[in-house]
């Protein structure tokens, strides 16, 4: 509008007055109206100026007219109401240009960096074995999957004394390639025992645990010929749509499930770890807790001992949380040092996320392989740190 903001002083930003002619005022009003959404966004998030260390921030005076529904001018000051109810005071002035950033969101009420660090400090490599420990009842169901074009099977573990008048958090546990809804319930995996141990020790809440069949294809429940190829992987990747559009809505109708990311978790093993890691990081508005045990390759393009993976995300630099989504409370990747199936791909995911500044916890489990020896400590670590936020 007139001159660039003088950045010399933190206490007062300077500007030059514009020519007070009527025609010039009308032109400025029109310009302010057109840049309205650059100043205040329509989702009630205040877009901060890049010089965020400044106590006072200059906003064009005439922008007030364009932003009247979300701001108030009084005594030559601009008051802006933030989403959390607090008020920020800005000085009123005329400026030439503004650089606007949308603030980074986090899950409200809890600092994800603190929950991550708490897990990082509390990792164990060997899960305890509590004899004769059990939890809840596992039932078999079918739900209508529009994504697959047919009904799909699912196992659901309900807590003891399940009460429809009470709301429970929900955990999704995903199986490996060529597995099904029963695979992660196998005793060798130890998933049920790890859940029972964490709950019996009072380290997490009663919950509903869902074991789905990931393969989502109109051709049937399992890939034919147990083929490692792109078509097979695409049908596994379609579970993202199936989970969000079919399974989760069905589960909310069928069971007494608490809403929101702080009540929703996802983890998995091998290919299920890959899918949990991808789905979880791309939908942190749904899943507040994300885990991956020995995650298989394929989120980004690569070649492993079985096939060439085209990658769900084509560039490593693009593997990060979705813009505008909150940070998860927990993001845990675990891998065994003796895993001859996925090798060091779990650590590669760790390095990619680290390079992309995605806060997470990496756990290298000494001496374990691509089996329950890695799954059990992963599940025990994960279970003790989910659903413990308010």
C-alpha cells in the first residue's frame, strides 16, 4: 500500500501515510477486500506474520473493513480473537506487503513432544510375560465394504464387562501380507497378551481392539497366487479408503466408541506396519496414536528382495504429516536388528521422517526378527502410552 515495514524496532514498526484522496482510498479499500483471506483465514485460524518475535504487528487499517466479522477496531488498536478464546492486540497502520503463515496445529491440551519423549525414555526391549493373563472377548463380524464391493470379515476384542453406556477408545491392529483378520490374534504374536498386560497393570484404559482384513479388492478376500506385485499392493493400499469410509463408520455404529484422535489408535506388523504408518501419518486428525512394527517397504519408491515398489508417496521429501493436521501424541516405529525380511527399511522410514522434521520415536530392538519377538515389545511399549491424554 505505501512503504515496506521498517523492521528496525521491535517496539514500534514505522510506516508512511498514504495520500488521503478519496479515489486513492477507494482503490485501497478494493485491494484490502481482495486480500482478505491473506490476513484472516475463513477457518478461524489467525495467520501470523513471519516476524513473530515482534510484540506489535502492523496490519493495514483498511483491512479492518474486510475483516470486520472476525476482528474489532477500538481505540486505534486491532483485536483478533484466536480459536482458543485468547485475544491478541495489534497496532493499526498501513503497510505495503505482508508475508503470512498459517500456524502449526497440535492436538489441543497435550504437548505431543512431551508424550513422545515420555515414551522414548520408557522403552523396553523385552515385554513381561504375565502367566494366565487374558483380556476381554473376541468376536467375529462382517461389515459392508463399498471400497471392496463386498462384505469383509473383521475380529473385534471387547473389554471385560463391556457396557454400551460407556464410551471406549479404539485400537486398530493390522496384519502382514497374505494374512487376515485372525493373524494378529495368533498366540505367537502375543498381541492379546501385551494388551492384557498393559491394562492389568493399569498402564492404559479399557479399549475396543479391531483386527481387520486389509486386502480390499472386488476380486475376493485374498490375492490369488500369493503374488508380490503392484496390483496386489494397490489392493492392500485401498484399505485406507476401506478403513476411513467403511470400517470405522461401521464400528462407531456397532460399538460404543469414543470420538476423536485422543481415543483412536492404529498399529500393525510388516505390511500392516507399513499401512498403519502411512494411514496414521496422513490422517492424524483421525488417529492420535500411530505405531509400526517392522514396517515393510513401499511407502516411497524402492526395490527390495521381493519386488519393485512404486511408492504411495513418490518423493521422500513429501513423506510427512498432512499440512494443517495436528501432530500425533505418539508415533512409534520399531524394528528388529535380526529382521531378514524387511531388513533396515524400518530404520529408513525413521531417517526419512527425521529428515522431514516429523517428531517420532524410533526403537531398534536388539536380536529380534520378523516375528512375534519384535511385535511383543513393540505392542507393550505402544500400549502403555496410548489413550493416556486428556
